[in-house]
């Protein structure tokens, strides 16, 4: 009798272990599974070709990709009975629309990533069932139209990514309900101008990315209501004109104007942010000179003037400025005046490669400086500064 009881106990124990192991088994389609250390339940997965319907109710983070939906609309039955989901990614699912009740059961949902899908229009009902969102990622769709009240039901969003779409126009009120928006990515769309009224309603913005559009100018007071804006990227446009008060009202610490058609450093426009700017990127433009003494009073971590048309720098080009790293690589500079020796010695780095340096008696001080501390004058992956004439530095 005792022997049979022992066998029964072992059998129950084994069955119990099998049941637990089945509960924590990572699905074959998933490359990453994370378990709750207390219960052993799977709480986070990263899967390809895996249906949201099969997600366990314990899962909080679901990073899914490359799944073919039965239709182009995501309906409620995909997420029914999954109240613990906080993060959902459905990348490359072929999604065109969301049912208005799709996330009714996922009341804890904070981050929704619908990148690389086929969405064209964002309407008032698109996010009706997800009012608790704080991050919304919609990059790499085909979005061209956003209704005025599209984000009215998700007023708590802090990060909004609309990059790599077909948006050319923003209505005046499109951001009016987003009272907590901190980061906005509108890069690689089809904007030819900036709707300052729309942006002014996103008055809590800290970071704005408008890179890779078709902007040709920055006009008067376009960012004037963005007092907390500290990071602005407008690289890879075709900007040639910047209004003198374009940045008035902001507190920019980082400004990237690289790869545009700017012909001179916009000192008039920069005056409004002289006290706050720390990183200024003007690489890949058509700038041929730096006006002397115009950088006086600036304190920069980085000034990037690489890939321009600089042919010379005057003795007072950096007069009165404190710049940690200055990049003047890939210009047409042949020599530097000895007056800049103090600036070079006080800077952490001044990158010089890619210029046609003339190595004569007048520049001997520079060649000696480069020999003594070559790393200081060489950016990562750049070749050593070399003499165009004579051939050795």
C-alpha cells in the first residue's frame, strides 16, 4: 500500500512538472522569450510569423513581425482577453486599418508599433480603443492623410513617429489634443513647407525631426511657440533661406542643418539660441567662409562644417568661441593662419582630413601640431591629414 502511494506521489509530481514546463515553453516562431522569475509565465516575446491570437494572457510585451493577416484590418478577436499587454509591435503585417474596438481588452497598452505596414489614412476611430498610449510608432507606412481629430482619443502620447510616409500637409489642429507630446518624428515625408500653426499646438515638444523632406526655407517664427524645443533636425532638405527669427522662442541645444543648400552660416538666425546651442551641424552645405568674430560668445560641444566649400579661415574665425570639437574635414582649405594656434591647442579636437593642405614654411606650426597629436586632428575612420603640396606632411 505504501509502495503504491509512493508511486502515485511520483506520478502526480511528474505530471505537475510536465504541466509547468509546457506553460513556459517558448513558441518555435519566437527568437526571444522572457519569463516572470516568480511564476515562470512568459511575459515578453519577440516572434516572426506568429499570430497575436496565440499570445498567452500573461504576456506584457509582444514584438511581432512578418505575419499575414486574414484581412487587412486588425479586429478585436486578435487581442481579446489579453489585459496585460503593455507593448505591442505588429511589423510587416499588411495592415491597412484598425477596427475601432481592436484594443478594448488591452487596457494596459502603452506602446503600439505598427511600422512597415500599408496604412494610408489615420482617422478619428483608428486609435479609439487605446486611450492609454504614450508611444505610437507608424513609420514606413503609406500615410498621406491624417484627420483633424485623429489623435484626440490618445492625448497622453509622448512619442509619435510618423517617419517614412507620404505626408505633405498637416492640418492646423492635428496635434491639438496632444498635451504631453515630447518627441515628434516627421522625417522622410513629402513636406515642402512647415505648418507653424500645427506645430504651435504641440507646445510641449522637446525633439522634432523634419529630415529628408523637400523644405527650401525656414520662415518667420515657425517654431516660436515651442519654448521647450531643444533638439531640431532638418538635415537632407533643400534649404537655402533661413529667416532671421526662425528659431526665436525655442531653447535649442542641438540643431542639425546638414546636407542642405545653405551658402553662409546663418548667424542672424542663430543669435536667438546662442546661449543654449551646444551642437551645431552644418555639414554638406555650400558654405565658403566663416565670418570673423561672429562666433564670439558661443560655447559648443560640436561645430560640424565638414563637406562644405571652405577655402580659408580668417585669424578671427573662432575668436571668443569655446568649441570642444570642430570638424572642417573635406573642404578646400590649404592653410590656417598662426593666429588659430591657440584655438587649436585649447580645443579637444579639430578634424582636418580631406583638405588640400599646402605644407610650406608658413604652415610648419600646423604640421608639427599634427605630428605631435595626430588623434586630435583625426575623426573616426578618416585618413591622416595629408599634404597636397609637397606630398609629405
